[in-house]
């Protein structure tokens, strides 16, 4: 109604104003705007319409988090598993920061994020921002004013760019905070290429060798402990024992990371050498940095902590004759990692339904990023060369181009080797139960016929590659891909998976889109696919039992007479073509009964004292 009247006013005004003796054009336009505004105000008053003035979001000039504030400001962070977050908190506190873990996001946090955030965001944004605002509102309800909260707390999170909405998370955090009444609350963004920076002065969150290496250990330890608890808990004999002992072990690891004494070269060298190093600060700083790195990688503190952790968890008694389908989790990073309403509490649901969950470590994502950086460097080798198209006889320029590329290649390869080596060493010291990291070259090769390895967005080719890898190597019975509703990269992957499933007929693959609602529907779909996986596991187990020529009761009696077989860290060898824990265990026990295997040889690595990382 108002718009129709406005068009009539414009036409009438132009007809009156445009004449041979009319005013100049700019005065005519001003008269039209005046009449239009007057008529719009009259019509809005008659119709009871209240005009909303659009206010576009602009990133505010944020107050920096500086060094003098370190003892006063608390860093809030979250978004990973409770195992990772507890260890990350230990590193923060060990480096002198005050920090606080945000709770696992729930459905109420999702609704708060929807209320204050933009439409069209994926649910990790809604859950994360809503969870942050929920925490701030609880602080306000506890007696703090909003200004005190803004002054005494900051939020630490990861940021990135690329062909998905993750690159817009930072702006969404700030907009949601402003809409919720916390305008000016500081967000510290970690960028893989720039780190954390303050606007001026010395940054409050400073990346040092101890901080960086501590985070490196926290992620690896968190990955291995996260994997271990899901491998042991489904087979525990005493219900609740795994959760209780893991909580105690995590507390010990927390204290180790928090209270460790940092390496300082002046405290570890003779006095005469200290005097020499004091006169050469550059040499002192270099040796001190190298000493810190060596201490983190090969020091005794972590080795002792891992040995004590393994000894503590070895008290768990398990029954590996239980037939359970193994469900490999893949999908979008946040959805496949969180353990709450963000993925419909899927891990707990799968365990209640009688499955074993094979979780995805963060290390796989790190290795993927390093591998992609190498592949991208190779693909842009000619474009990024310092000398473009050198002539055939200009060997100096060709050599310079090759050295420029090889330097990048070496650094990325070194990063791959260090991360994988340390991850596998932690896994070894904690019983060697966790799976090794899948080789990225093989994942890319398996996925490439269906999904190009240089296609960016989300996990790229990983979802396709892991689906094929864990199926053809018989490491699981079913692959479950969890991703947010409307996630563009995962939607592309799901489209490709139909061709993958047609090629690998034995594959059981189910994609689930998560949001704040739809939990019953998602669980129902998982139950149907899980029924097929259970049947697959039972058939596999029965074939394994029949091949032994023994009765199940005989196997059980032998296990009852040999306590090491009921220990959580007893390493059962994996047979080619056999995925299930129970089927592999039955075959191994049969070999023990027939004298084809040695019980002590298998458990000897566990019983031996833990050696150093070297």
C-alpha cells in the first residue's frame, strides 16, 4: 500500500515540476524527495507502520589484549573434545595464562545462536556463538556487569579462509556478541599464517616455544586418549570403570603438562659456560630454543607420565568376545569431533546401540593440511618461481627456481615427519592400541578417481579417501559421515559417494546432516544402517569361529584361565580381511590354544618398562 502511494507521488510530482519554465533538475529532484518523505510519513502514521533503519555490520576497532592484562584476563575457549580441552587448558595455565573451558554446546546454546546470529549460517556457528553467549550470560547472572565481562574475558578460537562459511566465522562471532549486548567483547583469532596479533603493544597471548610445543603435545595426547576410551569402553566388564579411570589419568596428564619445569639453558649448564653464553645473547637464545624443542620431544617428564597413565588404565578388565560392529566416523571437522548435541550425541548413541566407535584424530586433519600444502606447491611450482621461464642455457636461474621449490617441499615434509612420528610414539607408549595415521598419499590416490585431490573446501578429498581406505583395508564395518546441515564441501562429497558406493559393493556408508533439530530422524536412519553392520559383524565372527574348529565355550574357558587376555592393553593382531575385534580375538586365541602363537610375546611389549622417545 505504501509503495503504491509512493510511486503515485513521484509521477504526480514529475508532471507538475517538469514544464518549460520549471526549476533546474537538481531542485526538481529535491522537491520530489521532500514530497515523497512527507507522504511516506503520513501513510506510515495512518497504516501504523514503524520504519526500521538498516544498519550494516562493520568490524569494530577492537581493544587489543596486551601483556599487562595477562594476570587479569581469562581466556575462554572450546569446540573440541573434553580430553583435548583439558590438556590445552593445562598448557595455557602452565604458560601463566588464566583460562576457562566452555562447556559442551547444547540445544539451548544453538537456539541462542539462532536468536542473535544471521540466518543461513551452519550449525557449528550457532552452537559455538550461542555457547559463548550462554557462558557470558551466566557470568552476568553471577553478579558481573557487562563491562566487567568485556574487560576480564576474551574468546580464543581458530580462523581461516576458503570456499566455505568458516571464513566468515569471525565476523559472525562479533555480530552475535553485539546483538546479545556484549559489544566490544574481544575475540582472539588464530590464523595458520599469521598467528595471534594484538593491535598495538606486546600481544597478551604470545606464542613461545614452550607454548607451541605444549599445544603440540596436548593435541597428540588428546587424540590418543580420545581414541583409546572408545576402543576400551565398549568391552569393559565393570560398567563405568573406563570413564572413572580415564578421568583420573587425564588429571595426571593435566598436572604434568601444567606443572612441568621449562628448559632454560642457563639452569642446565656449568657456571663458566653460563658466563660465556651471557656475553653472546644470540647464541644463547638459539641454544635455548633448540634445548626446549629437544626437551619437549625427548624429555623424561612426558615418558614417565605416559607410563603411569598406561599402568593406571591397565587395571580395566575387558571382554573382547563381544561381537560389535565398528563404525568409522568421518565428515566435517567440528561435527565429527564434538560429543554433544552438535552431532545428536552420536557417539554415545552408537555405543548404546552396541557399536564400537572409531573416532577421527585431529592429527589426520593436520597431516592433510601439510600434504595439501605440498601438493599445492608442486602444482604452482612454475608460477611461484622467482624467475619466470628462464632460457634453456640459464642454469643459474633454473637452479634458483628449483631450490626455491625444494625449500618449501622440505619444510612441509619435515612437518609431516615430525607430527606423524610424535603421534605414533605417544600411541606406542600408551599401549599401541590406536590405529596409525592413514598415509595421505594413499588417501589421495584412492579418492582421486572420484574427487580431485586439489579441490578445496572442508576436508576436500579426505571424506571420499577415508571411506574407501577403511573399507578396503577391513578396518570397520560401516562409515558414518557427520556434517552440518547445508555444508557445501560435505554436500559435494556426498554427491561423489554415490559413485564410490556403486564401485565398492561391500561398503556401508551413511551421511547424516546435523542441526539443532532432527535428532530422532537421524538416530532412526543410523539404526537402520547399523542393523546391516551388525549382521555383517556377526557373519564375520561366525566364519572366524567356524574356521578355528572350536566351540565358543572352549574359547571363553581359555580366556578365563589366562588373565592377560582380559587386560585392556593386550594387543590382538589384526588379520587381513577381518575387521571386528571379536573375530580377530577369536582367531588369535585359537592360535594360542594350538601353540601357533606365544601369549608372553604379544604382551611382552606392554610389560616392558617404557623407553624414551629416542
